[in-house]
C-alpha cells in the first residue's frame, strides 16, 4: 500500500491585511478538512520577501501555489469557495 501524497503549498500575501488573513484562514481550513496530516503550508509576505515573489512570478496577492506534487498550480484570491479551490488544486476524488 502506498503512503498518501504530501501536499506542499506556498501562499503569497501582502502584510497582515484582511485579504491576507482571510486567505490564510481559508487555506488552513481546507487543508485540515481534506488533507489532515498530509500538507505543509509556507506563508511568504511579499513586503518582506519581494525577491521570492519575483522568482515565482507573483503579480497579485493573495496567490496560492501548489508546489508538490507537481505540476505547480495557482489560485489567486482569498480562497473562499473551498470546493472550487480544491478542484483547481487537484484535491477532489481520491485525495
């Protein structure tokens, strides 16, 4: 039997404003609901690390990247509609 995949996410935010905090809360809730124990979340503040945002071609915040498993997928916004976000990230069906 194969071990379940671990999903690695990188969430780019701009400071601690409302949209940033909403995206963090929504991503955390989504991961706990669908990937309990099988996820890693890295938060990158573009104000503190503009070089990272530039390297990943981030033009808007919040932007979520699914880093692993590949290929990379992106979602822009506060991640409010969990089912839509899960579909884009490939978290449907046999998660």
